[in-house]
C-alpha cells in the first residue's frame, strides 16, 4: 500500500493515459503505455469509460455503481498487473459518461495526461484528427480483419491522414499470414 506522499509524488511524474474498454486489447494497450511511462520515468493512468445511454440519467446509472465497478474491477485489475509487471506505477479510474470518445479527451485534460493511448470504434476520422492536433505521433491499428486489407479494400477511411501534420504509424497485430493472404484475405 502506497502512502499519500508516494501517491502525490507519482502524480507529479509524466502521465500516459490509456482508455480501456475491451479486455482483448487491454494488455497490449497497457503494455505499450507502460513502455512509454518507463522511458519517461512516468506513470500510467488507466481509465475505463462506461458509456451510459443518453436516455439514462447519470444519477440513475450511478445507482448501479456497485455492479459497474465490479465489471470494471476485472479489466482494471489486469491493467494493474500489466503495469506493475513492467515496473511502472499505475492509477485506475472508472468514469460514467454520456459522451464516449469526447469524455476520453476531457479525462486526459482533467488528469493532466502528457500522452493518451486509446482505441475507438466511433467516428474514426474525427478521433484521429482531434488526437493529432495535440500530439506528436498518431498510431493507427486494426485487430480483427487486419489493417492492410482494410486500407486496400477502402473500408478504413484514411483520407484524414493526408490532412494532419502529425506523423502516423500504421500497425496491425502479428500474424502468420503472408502478405498475399493479408491483401486478398485468403488462407
């Protein structure tokens, strides 16, 4: 258990905020955030943003806080373990919001994050453009169909990348499929 002074000292370190929502991507995201934090002698702030439907008042959603916290606990416990395995301090939070992606950027500002790492399935072009405005690098990736097939097939709209000034890295998860298989989706 850390003391109050230790927690205050950790908050003064450079912070990379990682927005979590999917247990399948949590480990990779927190591991990447931990590498950044370790390089900058910083810390990881893992935030699980629970999007509440617009027709549900946040106060009504808060009444289910125990259930929501229990569901978040598993995701955030894994994030804790991943960051601690890398030897970097981590803080975790769960936030209820109607605003989804916008809440991620607000949380980054509110928590004075020096960098943000997130995965989002909403308006991808708007998210990339918003993130690029305040950052020095944008990483775009895909996990299911593969980035390369999506780029070639035109289902991943990347025209926004031509309009931003920020360097972009395109990445996809490791695969045993050949370049040909990845391009034409054949085994």
